[in-house]
C-alpha cells in the first residue's frame, strides 16, 4: 500500500452474535471477546476510572451525556488539510505523534484499493503515509487484529484511531498488551453498516453514485455530498431516502450501542457539538498532551448551545417505538418536509444541545431495540448512565415501574 503503510493479513473472525468485528476474535486468543466486548457486559465506570482516573460525574455539566472530560472545544485546523473529512485534526494528531517519535506506529483505517468506501486496517509507520487515511469509510474492519502484527514488529509505543466498540475492547485488554505507551484518538460513532449496504444508500442519493467522493452528516441537519467534478450537494435530513433502506441496514449492534461519544478515548474528535467546526472532548492528561502537539496549527473556541432538545427526542422515541414494534412509522407529509427542513437549523437544537439530543436518541434507541430483540441482554448491556438519560422520557429499568 506504499512506503510506511501496511495492511497485514488476519485470521478468520470467530463466529459471534452481536459483533462489529473489532478484531479481538481474530487474535491468538479469541476467547478474550468474553471480557472485552462492549456487547456482552460492559463496565464503563471501571474502565473510565482506569483510563481517566475517575468515572463520569453526573453532577458535572454534560458528563452524564458525554463521559469524563477536562476540556470541550470547537476546533479547526488552519488551513484545513486536503482530503480531510472536516479539517484533518484526527490525521494530524497521528502525524504529529509519529513526527515527534512519541509512537512508532499508528493503527487506523485506509480505503481498500478497489473500493474507496471500504475500510482496511493498516499499520502506519511514517507521518507522510497518514494522508492516505484521511476521510470517512463505511463498513466493519478488524482494527484490533493489528495489535499482534504490531507487537511482532517490535512496536511498543503505538497510537490507535478507533470507533467506540473498538476502543472499548482495546481498553479492556490494554493491560495484557505490554506497551510502553498507548495514545487513543477516538471518533464518535453510532450507526454503521456493511460497505455493500452503504453502496445501496449512495445509489438512492445519486444516479451516478460512483462519482460521490465525500459524504458527511452535518450538525445543521443536512448531509453534504461532494462529487468527482468538484460540485457539491446538500440534502436536508428529512429528504433522505431512509424509508427505502432495508430493515437490517443498521444491524442490532449499532442500534443498541451505548457509547456514541467514545468515552474511553484520550481525546474524542467529532462534529456534533461543533456548529460547523470539529468538536473536541479532551478527556485526560494524555488527551491534553495530544492537543498541545497541534500548537498554533489549531484554532479553538468554547462550544455554543441553542434550542431545546426535548420535543425532538420525544418524536424520535415515538417513531422508534413504532418501528421496534413492527408498526408503520408516522411519516411527515411531503409538502411539509421542506418547511421543517428549513426551520430545524434555525430553531432546532444546535451545538451542544444537538449533541445532547443525539446522545439521548441513541440511548432511547438502544433500550427499545434490545427490549424487542434481546430482552435478556438488557440488564448486562445497558449501563446505569443510559437508564438515567432515558428516564426523563418515561423509560425505566425493567425492575422499575414505567410511566409509559
């Protein structure tokens, strides 16, 4: 794949039920999944305390929603890096770690040579090779299976760029890895699908899907598309062809994920609370070290917040409840969609309130879909902080009376 970037071969994945193929089942000891998997019996308070020195504190503003953090910022690289999904903060952090010699390898994703949307786990050892990893991929890829080839190559100081289910498993097995240094750069995630199904989504968005080079869900209630000829298109969320997707487009794993904001990363780099910029959650001393690496390359400001989330979350709750029960969704009339699409960026939740709304929606979705599909797993899979997030909407633990 070029100098300074390698894509090792892996074992076959061990068969699992709820699984996003983080890579642990492809390692020498696939039974480690039992203790490492986010979808079996996650223990966020224990791992938050191990990684950040303390668990989330619900009395601190926004920690119930977003997990422990020391700083929360809007941020942009100046100038934005070519080919970046936003401005390139995630990639630049990894480049700086390699340039400084803080790590000798970065475990991350690059595009498959035959499909730019398909993620391939790669081991990057040269800063200039990180440019090939810019941008969003859609699909599942066994990132943590890279830990063994990295160790075999003698890498003791590594960085990992991962999504929440990968980072949870990484933290669960971290003590067994015999590393001298580990930097974890996390990106938020809630809804993933297979690369093949994602191509179907692209076909619904354009009559020339092969020309789409960029897709991003933005916090202003639009999806942005960019095309090979340099043109752009913005689609309001309400105009997306979601109803035309198959029922299993998003698997149960993603519909029951309880960690949208990647709370076990040293630093989370996302967009939800950024109001057009990137959104950083600096979670611990190592995260502060990462932010300092960027120096004056990064512009930061306090995140803003506007609007009210309650009605949006309640509407989502009702539609999710109907969908989880097999009932038809209450669909908005087509004539009303452009009006609401125009209004939402102006009066709907924005900035941190948008991020809070999305986290609460994910919490609602997790509870309702597990209640329908895997009720026996609810007690172990749903942490206390998720029950606290859904309680204002009348959803209680199974052993508590419901106000529904």
